[in-house]
């Protein structure tokens, strides 16, 4: 009986990380970000998750909560354009090393 219980726990422990990744909330595929006077930015969230893997490449600046960027900006916990700088810096860096990348020019992101 005891050994059955042990096997049961080993199995659970083995599958627990898989279970966690299956239930991880990845959020929506596309997010419309407020871009002030320059016009809003349609951000392909799902595409970035697929190509970058590491969530904290972006979420080190703001939590995985809808509207968190605007909230942090309003509370002065994030500078205006700080997130934008993170977006552009990565795009520039990838371009430099000849990798597939996203827009660098204003109109590539801001729709106005
Ligand atoms: C390239 C940047 C970037 C990466 C990488 C990224 N995110 Fe996000 N994520 C964002 C932005 C921008 C928002 C919108 C925040 C806001 O609304 O203020 C967001 C919002 C979210 C939200 C809340 C919105 C919703 O749809 O519920 C969740 C959940 C989330 N991300 C999960 C993840 C997870 C999990 C990963 C990794 C697998 C990840 N994100 C990787 C940029 C990114
Ligand atoms: C890679 C995408 C991207 C590019 C390229 C880009 N932006 Fe942005 N921009 C954003 C995002 C995302 C935000 C909202 C988050 C923030 O404020 O950091 C933003 C916010 C802004 C804001 C509003 C700040 C506020 O809250 O009032 C202005 C103004 C702006 N950008 C101007 C520019 C100009 C000018 C250029 C070209 C030199 C440019 N952007 C290029 C993504 C981009
Ligand atoms: C750590 C690197 C990194 C960060 C941060 C990042 N991107 Fe990107 N972005 C990429 C890469 C790589 C691609 C190309 C992905 C591909 O083609 O598979 C891309 C592509 C894009 C595209 C083009 C999509 C298309 O249809 O061609 C847009 C728009 C974009 N990013 C916007 C943003 C915005 C807005 C932010 C900030 C909120 C951001 N990115 C942050 C790496 C990044």
C-alpha cells in the first residue's frame, strides 16, 4: 500500500510542471496599446511569445495584467515611452545581427 502511494506521488511530481505550463495564462493574441498622440499600436502578443519564449523579455517592466502599462505610467512607475524603447531596442538589435525583426520607424507601430 505504501509503495503504491509513493508511485502515485512520483507520477504527480513528474506531471506537475507540464500541468502548470498547460494552465499558464498566455493572454490574448493581439493587444491594442495606447500610443498617445501618435495613434494606437496593434501589438502581436502571440507572435512574440512564439518567437521570444521568455515572457520576462517584456514582463520585467510590467506585470501580465491587461492595462498594466497605462496604470504604471499614470503612477509614474514607468516613464512615458519606456516600454516603447524596450520594443524598439530589441527590434534594432535583431536587425543589426540580421535576424527577423519588427518595426523601428514610428509608422510601423503607430497607426495614424
Ligand atoms: C514582446 C513583449 C511581450 C512578451 C515577450 C510577452 N508579453 Fe505578455 N504582454 C505584453 C504587453 C505589451 C501586454 C499588454 C499590457 C497592458 O495592457 O498594459 C501584455 C499582457 C499580457 C497579459 C494580460 C493581457 C491578457 O491578454 O490577459 C498576460 C496574461 C500576458 N501578457 C502573458 C504573457 C506570457 C505568459 C508570456 C510568455 C509566454 C508573455 N506574456 C510574453 C508584452 C509581452
Ligand atoms: C516597436 C513599436 C514602436 C515604434 C517603432 C514606435 N513606437 Fe511610440 N509607442 C509604442 C508603444 C508600445 C507605446 C506605448 C507604451 C509607452 O508609452 O512606452 C508608444 C508610445 C508613444 C507615445 C505616447 C506616450 C504617451 O503616453 O503619451 C508617443 C508620443 C510615441 N510613442 C511616439 C513615437 C515616435 C515619434 C516614434 C518614431 C520615432 C515611435 N513612437 C516609434 C511603440 C512604438
Ligand atoms: C526582445 C525582443 C522584442 C521585443 C521586446 C519586442 N519585439 Fe516586436 N518583434 C520581435 C521579433 C523577433 C519580431 C519578428 C518576429 C517574427 O517575424 O517571427 C517582432 C515583430 C514585431 C512586429 C511585426 C509583426 C508583423 O506582422 O510583421 C510588430 C508590429 C512588433 N514586433 C511590435 C512590437 C511592440 C509594439 C513591442 C513592445 C510592446 C515589441 N514588438 C517588443 C522582437 C521583439
